[in-house]
């Protein structure tokens, strides 16, 4: 999916919501545990209930890997289910990979050939050759960690380079622009650092940003939109727990749909105020 | 496995060799492709041929993930095979994970509960809460990326912090010492940066270092030992392609054994020169 197509989906659905499929087997509604593949059954119902309000899904790989090969099967089925039933939805492998070139090539094969993800999150620590292999697939995207939403972000991401005066996350934003384009590179910027979005937009005015941390982690959607929106929206705002665990009873998918719709309606308002609809 | 036990294995085998199981389905000897699980068959033969000369194995997760759930099954079988047949060998998941605390918890569950790895490689970009969940398992280890062996290491790892004068990899070494101990934390330091090992040993004199990049990537074992060895050896030197692809004919495992033995003999000499045997 290219940038224009993504923007068209955002306009069509009046939403820039990404639903994080952080599907934890230990948190599933009890009645699903009798199903053959409880994680997939859960995802299927969540997807059907929220697809109308979302432009992207983001399975968090850790949750699937924690169940070994069975979890990977649930993940593969989930991606296939989205692609078959909702082909215009963007699917992000939240994997935070990053390794030497020959290894990153293999990860790219895993996510873009073996499975049909549209994007994968990548950690920048190992530099250019760890990131570029993900950019060789037409219509596929790298989403590079820049400024993350967690407390540990303060350990290294704000260290200021003596020579340029750039903080590490700024160096990542600036250097990586030589590796890719606005058509194959997005950045992760946590909503809990929304006040930084304005500065970040000066460095990367056109790139899409994936923004986690709204909801459970405490970030504000209004703040994110005010500081981060560009002429093609340029934002995918992720919500995981606030939607998929809105209820853990029999009505879990219905409540997830309600929660997704609420976010979508707020997003519609923000898109409209920005004259993007 | 604790540090003392690891050192005892090094002394017993006169080796600090880690064999990297970067098992690429596209590079397997042709005759294995008829087997039910070619990757596992390959690993099994490689392990049997090299276990005498190695103290550790390091499956590179990307190679298994590139085959989806089937690859994960091959990986699970490989780990079980090592644990059953060579219980004193240290097994590293070369995964380079790192995510917010609640997600890193799940990765830890994947590697240390669902599978029986002894250690996992972790990327430091997201800071403390992304690393610590891996340290809560007794006898299990984090191996944190400090200075990697690839060209991209120069993009960010040498940026110098204005305030402390530390380069990023030095900040990682110093800050992370508050998170773990010499009993649950090692560091990745590439052999291609062997001249840096002396400086690194000043910061982390006692920690074990996992050193990739000897062989195919061009690092020298003598240089690594000279600059990096400590009173408990303190080194695990990885070789992947130079051993597992020493031949791609019917004699692949025999040749892998010969290649591993050659490295082991050089290591025995270095250990002896350092009075560690």
C-alpha cells in the first residue's frame, strides 16, 4: 500500500486508528479458551467488530511468540484473515527487529514474503544496513523507532550529540532520511511525548508517524493531532488495551467495537477541523 | 547456567567457541531437502559434529522465522535436542528484541519459559524497562548490544554525549550496569572492533562478552583474546558461516567438525597462554 492509498483509506473511514492486536492468551474471555485456536478466534471477532473504524492493525509479535509455533500459526491466520476480508487495511508487524544486513534480509523475507504484512517496526541501534533490507519491497514499509512511549526512552534517546547538538532520536530521524523515502519509511513517536511532535514535524514534515501510547499509556489524542498532523494526516494512532480489552465478558467484541467507534468519531472531528475530509 | 558453571565448561572443553546456527534453508546441502525437517536435520548433524569443541550455540531467530511456524518448530526441536543431548551447553536466542516492559515480559516468556534458552540478545534503544524483564529468571541472561560488528554500527553507536563525553555504546555499557549484574548480563561487542575491546574492558572488566564477527566478517581471534580476555575468560566468540557452511556436500557435518576443532585448538592455546587452564 502506498502513501496516497493509505491517506484515501483515512479519508474514507474518517479514521487514523490502528488497533494493536496485543492478544494475551492470559487475558482472553474464558468462553474462548475452549475454541481450537483461542487467539485467532479472539482476533477474528475483534477485527470484525472494529474494521469499520480502523485503517490499520498492529499485531505485537511478542504475544504470539510467547506461545511458540502455535502462536505463530495464530498470527499467520490473523494476517490472512485481514487480507482476505479487509484487503484495504494496513497491517503492521510490531516486531522491533534490527540486525546485520544478511539477517535483516531474512526478517524481511519472514514478514513480507512468508507473511503478507505491509510494514514492520525496526530498531535503529545497528544503523543503515540493519534497516535497508526492509525497504527493497515495493509498497512495503519500515517503521523506525525514533522516540518511544516508555519510561526507558529517557535512558538513551535524549542523549545529545556533542558534534551536531542533536539528541539521539533526532539523529535517528535525520540520518535515516538518507536511507528511505516518505513512501517506504515511517517513524514511531510515542504519544506520551506529544509535546515533542512539533519539533519532530520540523525534521520529518511529510513522513507518516505511528503513535502508540494513547489510552493505557496516558497520551492525549488531541495533543497528538494538534502537533503531529500534516497535509495527508500523516498519523496512525495506535490503541491496544483500551479497545481489545474493553470488556472481558461475552460482549468483548461488541464493547471493542464501541470503543473503536468512540476513538474514530473523535478522529473524524480532528480530521474535519484540519480540513482533510 | 551461572558464570562459574560457564567458566568451568570453557576450562573443560578448552574452548570459548559459540557456534552460530544461522541455518538458511537456501544454503542447505541438497540431500537434506528430502528430509521431513531439513533445518532440524542439518542442525542435529552440525551439533553432533561440533558439540565437543563448543560451549555455546546461538540460533539466529531470523533464519527460523523466515519459514513461519514451521521454522519455529525446527527451532524448538533444535533447542530441545541440545538440552537433551548436551545439557551443559549454553544456548543463546539471537533475537535482538527490545520493547516496552509489558511486551518484553512476553518475549522473556517466549524464550525462557516456552523454550529453554539460557540467554537472549536484546537491543538497548528503548532503555531499562525494555531490558529488565529478561533478568528476572534465575540463571538466565540478557546479552545487550553494545558495539556491533556491522558497518551500520558507525551510524549511531559512536555518537558522543555532550554532557558525559561518552560515546553511545559507552553510555549503554555504563547505564546498563545499574540494571543487572555479572551473573545475568553480558554484552555484544563485535570482533571487527577488537581494538575497542581494551577500552570496553575498562568499563566492564568482569562481564562476559559475546563476540561475533570472527571469520566471515573479518575479525581476528588473537586480537579479541588479547584485548578482551579476563580472569574467567569472559569471552564467547561466535562463528557461524565459517563452521556450518564449511562444506555444502555430503561431508558438511564432518567439515564443520574440522572447522570447529581448528578454532577450538587456537582457543586452547590462547587460554593456556592466559593461564586459565
